[in-house]
């Protein structure tokens, strides 16, 4: 039995929506201090919907596949619906993740939420309390990751 589902391996080998969006409306950057994975999610928003979404990820097969999956799940959704996408949604859509790799689905969901936070913040729009709380946690973790990788 393999640790990874066929769907995860397919997205690792041929990820969807990989790349950067120039002049993105929102950018989310997250990292994990333990494994060193770094993810960027870029969104273009039109009429409160995610019109386009791309990612850049430095990480393992699970990190790349979860980044790809979060973009598939979020594309075309309203910002409110996209904010509801969580780590379990990502892992479930991939046919599961090994327990040691669940943090990758956390990162993907966090990166999406951070891109939405960035968009709302730049446009001086109201930020839901839960999103604000998540943002503060993400920034603390990202600062730790960046500090660890400088030394």
C-alpha cells in the first residue's frame, strides 16, 4: 500500500494553477517551521468571486498537491465560500493524507485564507474575526519559519 493516493500523485506530477499572478488582488504566504514548506497563493477577485487563483510552493509532494487542490476548490467561489474551505476539505478531496503530512493541507487552507485576508485588508473591507485571528497565528508562524531559514 502506498502512502499517497493516486489523486495526490497525479496533482503532484501535473499540478493545476501553478505559477504567479502579476498584480494579484490578494497574496497569501504561509510556512511550516518543522518541514520548511513555503506556499504562496495569488488571487484575482471579480464581483466578490475568485476569478483566478495560482500558487507557488516550495515543499514536498503533499505540499504541491494540496496547493493545487486548494486552487481547484476555491476557483469560481465567492470569498465567503472560499473562506469556509478547510484542511479537511483539502485532504478529503485528495483521498486522504498520511497523518505526518496533514500539516500540508493546513498550510494550503491557511494560504488561501491569508490571500483573502490580504485582499480584504488592501481594499479596506471588513475582516471577519476568525480570519483576523488566523492571520495573526499565520504571521507568527511565518516569522518563525523565516527566522529559522536565515540561520
